[in-house]
């Protein structure tokens, strides 16, 4: 369904978050995120004026995970920031991601380690977004144990264990009252 038509408006800000996942030659996986904020007009900040289109924020975060989605390495960088002498000093703190498992409790653990003044708002936002990027990167990379419930069930409304999509595509794990017709083999994810 397309989005409804927007009202007449003037652009004031653009934030772009890009996440890319890679399989490394050593069998590990890199998940990289970049956050960029720009303004369509000259914008005064603490360190001077950013010209229209120049990044106010340009931050990067890369994590390296194994097949179990445990973070083995984490590297952050700030390339554009409003407080040039200060913002980048928090970059080493993002090594605190090492050892975390991307799964239940990940968001809570990231916020405990890097939330508020323990981190940078924008890099922490990337750390949270990298979790879904890691799941998408690993889709098709891990062999699903047929005896274990697929990880995506009960992670969104469409795949709630009582939802029709689960009844159709994952009938073994369906916990609703109505059973739908199982999907054809070619329709299964």
C-alpha cells in the first residue's frame, strides 16, 4: 500500500541510516552501519557552520559476529560531529559491545553499557539498528534446526505464534485456534 500524499512542506533535515552485512573469508560476519544527518541549508553548530548538504553527523559502527550472533569485535568512528574536539572521544567505549549476543536482552544490554552519557546517542542508535541488520545478514546463512522454533516467530505481529502466517508457513509452531493450509514448499522462507 503506498503512503498517503503528503502536505506541502519545506525540507529541514535528512537522516540516513545504511546497514550492510558481509561474510568474511574467515567465516565470521561484519555488520556495518553508517548514520548521516544533513540539512538543506547552511547550519550553525558549535564548531562553525555546516554548508547545506554537508554532514552534521557522519558516524560509523562495525561489529563482527559469529554464526551464533555473538559480537567478537566492535569498531566505531565519528567523521562529522557538532562538537569536534569532544564527540569523537567516546568512540573507544563501543568496544563494550564485544561479548554481547544479539538476541533476547540485546537492546537492554546496549543501553546499560552505552546509553545516556556512557555513549553517543547516534552511535548507540546504530548499535541497536545493527541487531536487525545482523538477523537479515544471517538469513539463509544459518541452518535451521528443525527441532527448534524458528527465531523469527513471536518477533513481530505477522509472525506471532497464533497468527495465520505461522499457521500457514510454520504449522508445527502454530499456537492458535484455527489451522491454515500449510504453504507450498516453494512459498516457504
